[in-house]
């Protein structure tokens, strides 16, 4: 079996080919899974995912910010520290 690094390099090889416009597909559980570049447009995420209009998004944004501010004031939120997260993962 290939080492983790060898698998990573192989995947990078195929990702690079797909990014260059080559049609790349893998057989997985009887299906072909394609690799191809896609354009990600997050500006309409709330519309696509939740069906919200721009006005509804603005109202939701204000409400969410107010809820976060109140939760922060009540001490209900814990700051995320990437260094602490990495230490926790490493079991330190």
C-alpha cells in the first residue's frame, strides 16, 4: 500500500490535470466520480440554500449579530484559538 505522502502526491497530480482542463474521473463503488474545476459563488448562498431575499438576508444578519453580541456578553461563547486547538489535537 502506498504511503500517505505518495497518495497525496498522486492526488495532487490528478488535481493539477483536472485544473488544467483534462477530464478526470475515478471509479468509486460502481460510479464515476469526476474531478473538474468549478466556480464557487458564495454571494447568493443564502438565496440558494435558504431561499432568502436580499432584504431577508439583511434582517437575518442583524439578528444574528445581535444574538452573538448578547451571547458574548453573557459569557456563553468561547474564543477559538488555533494554537490551543492544535495542542488539543496533538494531545498536549
